[in-house]
């Protein structure tokens, strides 16, 4: 699960397949070429374990005045990550009412950290490295962490990580391709828009993301005798109620593209992918009149596929 500690103001923390549907006026006989409306939703009751492959890529870019950029980098070792790729094999399961667990059985992490390359292989049951090796502990966290979160049938998401901030929440929504479900049955080619407020904010602050998700029903098809819907979305967000009194200008925004495939009858996630970024900007004038500004960008992508 993506976890970001605070940093300064935001701190470091394809062609569709037409289905047939019954024509009531003809005694229930299927009419060829008609696309049946579906109302997809996520599974929320305990399920079996699906074998899955997952991948997550994350990058951190810090730009701005030397004084501010160096200050931010010194806040936490996490901010010296230039690029991280974690690939894992494991399981995904709905473990209880609206609760999801993605667990890694084995994983490999590749990390570009402080201008050096590092690799780490993990197998379930491996002990955590000792406290004296902070870098290996970080690699272990990415490899062994897995994901635990709440997910309602309609797509309301919340990480089990109580320390997660608004940046981490936005990155999770993108990387996990969390999609708000339609209010009524939809057909292939339909679009709808969902607007909602995030649940997370920076510690001791009130700012939360105002999200907008534009969704297209990209495909409805039958796979192994089951209807499957593909939903593609554009997610945008802007942090509200987060004006920093010391800033002449500050803002935090996110944007991402996602795609997810779901079994209509069961709500089982068969595939998901997402990529995007969260960007924070801060600008003010120092006491000596010098312009101080900082742009902190977290890029993120994720994928999950049932084997």
C-alpha cells in the first residue's frame, strides 16, 4: 500500500462483442445484435483466492530552488528514490465484507536510489532486514507489503494504512485502477461521470482531494460463459481547503488513466491497470527577496492480472 509521510506543505508522504438479450415481447427469445445493459459492481463478500501477477512502478522528481529542494530531500530517505519497480506473484482475495487483501508470495524490486541501482528478491516468510540497514528495510517493505483495503460495491476505497495522506490516496486510486460504478445499467459505449471527495488529508490539516472520474464502458463481452465488462477512466483531482499561509501560491493536483475488467455477476476483478501522477507546487519569497519554489511530482503506475 502506498504510504507517504508529509513533506513541506504536502510533505513527503478492443472492438466490442455484442451480446444478445431476451426480448420480452417474443416470449424471451434472444434478439441477435442487441447489447444487454449491465450494472457492474465490486465483490464485497468473502471469496476464494485468485492467483495474480502484480506490478507497480513509482518515481519521485523534485524540482525548484536549491535550498528548498535540498531541504525536502533531507526530510526522509523515501525522497531519494528516483525510480522503483516491484513485480510480484501472489493472491487477491475479498476477505470479508468490503475488505480486500493482495498478498505477495514472491517479489522482485528494482530501485534507483541516490544515484545507485539496487535489487532485492523476496519470498514469503523471509525475515525483515535488521534496523541497521534502512535501504534493505525499504526494499523489503515494497516487496513484502502487499495491499489491504476496504472497497465497497460502488467503488468507495480506503486503505487500511491509517497514516496514509491525500497524496498516497490519490496514487492508490490510480495504481489500483479503482473505478466508481454506474448508478444504473450501462451498455457498451456509454459514458458517465462521478465526482467525490477523498477521505485522506495531511496530518493535522483539513485539505482533501476533490476527485472527478470520467468513465467509458469500453467493452462488454462473454468470457468462459460469463459476462465481463471493461471500464476505462480518466481521473483528475485537486486538493481543496489546503492554502498554506506562508505561500504566495501552492496547490496539489492529480491525474491518471485507468482500465479495469470485472465479471458482471460476481464482481471479481480480472485485470486492472493505471498510470498517472500527483504534483504539488509551492512558491514564496524569502526574507532576502529571493524567489523560492518547489515542484514535487510522484509518478505512479500499477497492474494486476489474474493468472
